[in-house]
C-alpha cells in the first residue's frame, strides 16, 4: 500500500478510510496528524510527502452551513488539486447527483468542484456515493436517530439508495490498489426513505406524521431560514437524483444484512 493521506480523516467517512488504509490524517481537528485548513494553500505543502491523497472533506446538505458550500466544495478542492504534484493520485469523495446545473447549491458546488479537479489535476478519481450509513457509528446515530428520539417523525416519501460506510471505504481501497482513475457513482441496490433508515437500519419504532401535515411547516421553516434550514434544503428534498451506471467492481451489501 502506498503512503496515503486522508484529508478530513477524523470525520465520519474519513476516519474509516484512514483506518482501513493505515493513512495519516489532515484537518482542523486537534486529533489530525497534520493540522491545517484546505482554504489556506500555505497549509498544504506536506500533501506532496504522500503518494495518494484522499479528500473526504464535505459539508452536510441537511442544514445551511456556516462556511459557504462554494468555499469548501470548490475553492478548497482547487487548492488541493493545485498544490498536489502531477504524479500524485488524488481521490475525491463527491456526491451522487453532483452537477454544475443542479438547482441545489450543495450539488451544484459539488459539480463545480469536480469540474475544477478535472481541469487542474489529471491523475484523479472521483467517487460519488449516495447517502452513507453505518448503524454502529455514534456519529451516524447522533445525526440520523437523535432528532427522532421521542418516537415521532415525518413520513418522508423521498427515497435514496444508501451505501454502507465500509463499502465506500472498500471502494477507496480498490482505487488505491489498482490505480483506478475516472468518475464513479456508488449506490446500493435497495431504495429507502429516511423513515426506512430510522426503522430498518437504526432499529427504532416511530410514529410517522403524513407528508401533507408536516410539509407545509417544513416549507415555511425553510422560507424563514429557521433551525438551520433554508430554501436549499427544500430544493434538495424535491430534487430527483439520476443514478448512472455503477462500476462492476463495486458490490454493496444489503441494508438488511
């Protein structure tokens, strides 16, 4: 295994990738092996000490971030791709549905970041996972289950095709071992709503509120930008993702395993 550095290596996905690849970590956390900020190009000099750099940094689409999406998804990635020497392999974790023309800021900036990467650094791989889950992760349980700890949640009808964190990690390992380049969509075989994930993956029993009841409140909350929500989160909920061809080497587990 070549020398690997994981940017965002103390986060939900990055920590699993770093452990699986025996990588060093880079980030703003004190727990990172190298402390730095991808928005500051002068912090990135040590990236070239490694053969492979995996960028796992990304903002959540579930709430309006304090740092703009454009800064992290575009400018931060551009800094990484510019600083990295041509022979170094850059693996970037993007998102399913990333598109410069998407009506959702989260996906639009993910698409812009991919375009910058393709224009700046030839030796790259882009992985676009759908929703990532891992019921054994405290981080996942806090993000997904904690909001519904009182046993009541909206009956969300929009579905995704989630992938387990270990499957995405295995995809990164495969790319590193085989030197695979290109862009790949990663998604599971089964369609699940967030309600399904809470109940089937998280093992919670909940009372669901019909969409015609909760959606008007959600619309108003997003319009008023309350509780960290904005029109972008509303747009994301209403946006239908397109699923491209999945690589033959990616074999996700069933969510019911």
